[in-house]
C-alpha cells in the first residue's frame, strides 16, 4: 500500500495530523485529507511538501 502520513507544521515542529492518507483535496486555503478508513480532516493550510518515496505530506498554515 502507498498511503501517506500527514503532518502540520506548528510552532516550527511537525505534528501528526492523520495516518494512512489516501486522498488529498485542495480548495482555496483549505486542504482536506481522507484516510483509508474514511477519517477526514479539513485544515486551513497549504501543502509545503509531499514525498512520494517517504509517503509523507507536510502542511503549513497559510500566511496572510
């Protein structure tokens, strides 16, 4: 399987948001991530980095 783990940068550190992520959707300033089990998180964030090799998604809150 190729599910990813999503992290959100908070206070300069990566905090775990959701494991086994298999869907990621963006709309404006919103990122929706859904995992294999149907758990869903909706965040006001932007994608900082995705590593397909390491199965990692790193998000950060949008700077306004």
